[in-house]
C-alpha cells in the first residue's frame, strides 16, 4: 500500500497518512429519506471504516524508515467521521488498538502539531542527557588530570630534595667535596685557568674551595 501523504519531521521521521476509506455508504446514508435506510447505511458506513482499519493493520507501511509505529487514517469529511463513530461507538478504540489513529479534518493539524511538540521535547531531552553525560566525562577527566598533576608535583618536590642533598654533599659541612678539592689543588700546586669558583653553578655562599 502506498500512503496518500508522507509528512517528514526533523531527524527524517515520517508520519504516514492514509485517506483511502470508502465513503459510498456514508453518501447513501446522507441521501436516504427513510429512517430504516439511514440506519442500515450508517452501520454499513461504520463497517466500511472498520474494514479499512483492518486492511491498514494487516498491510503495514514497513517500507518507510523511521515512520511512526501507527498510521493516521484520515477521514476527509467531518460529518463522515462522526457518522462512523455514531455507527460504532467503539470504533476509535478499535482502531487505536491496531495502531491506527482515526483523524478528521478538524483534528489533523492539531494532531500533527502535538507530534511536533512531543518530538521537539524528546530531542531536547536527548540533548540534555548528552550534555549531562559529556559534563560527567569532563569532570572525570579533570579529576584524573588533577591527580596526575599532583603526582608530577610530588615527583618534582622529591627531585628537588635529591638535588639539594647532592649540592649539600658538594659544598656544605666540614670536609665537603669542594673544600677537599681546593686543598688538594693547593697541595699539588695545580693552576688551571678555570677553577671551581668559576665553573660551579649556584651552589651557595659557604663553599670555601679550600680556604681555611
């Protein structure tokens, strides 16, 4: 079966509208002059609508991706719509149970607008959930980054401590390395253009390079 109308919403979603229901019995009902004929044609009209509901239910529009899980069955005449409901008071529920929505000209636009609003709300809810999910992931990444940065700081503190210990071994305390090296230099009478005082980095003010 081919739809009479295919209404496309955002995200390429489809609403399928079928308007193939026969109104022959309704026309006879409207033109009948006696009450018995009217009653018979009214019931025939309700049966015609019910039969078309069954056809739509059995022959689903499966070829259309992202279509809704129900079909709008459009009755193009307001009087015919209410006449069918008059002929069978349970007709609307019967159609709904088979994923068919009976729609008249009056409520077609309202139903489509309602679907648009519902899908817009659903899309906003999905966006909100995605934003919340990304915020949680960003927070987790930030926590990991801070933990790693703290570990780097601790390693830097430890390295600085080791560096200070090594420097102290060179130039602080009695008989430190520089002191011993300076004394050895004097004993050997070794004169080199560049001595410790010139070559050293900032190792403090207290190394005497062999000075007693």
